[in-house]
């Protein structure tokens, strides 16, 4: 059985969000790690929690005038 490091997966998915792409996470641990990093880096996102996982979609920052 091949097991990937969840922190490595988190880093890949965070990079995906920074490029403007949505990310999906199934495990509670991966979701927790991603939420913590998103808060730390102040990345604006929308969470769509389902009973089998969580879609995380980047939100465009509002430009101030």
C-alpha cells in the first residue's frame, strides 16, 4: 500500500489554490492541515463541506478603490 505524506499533499493543494484552482480533500486530517495553512497565509477561500470531503475554492480578493 502506497501512503503519501499528508503535509506534502497539503503543500501541493495549497499551491493549487494559489494558482486559482479548486482543491478537494477527503480526510479530516488533511482538511485540518489545509485550513490551518490557509488561515496562516491569509488565503481567501470558500469551503464547501460534504459528508465525504471538502471542496476548497479560492475567492478573488476585492480590489480597494
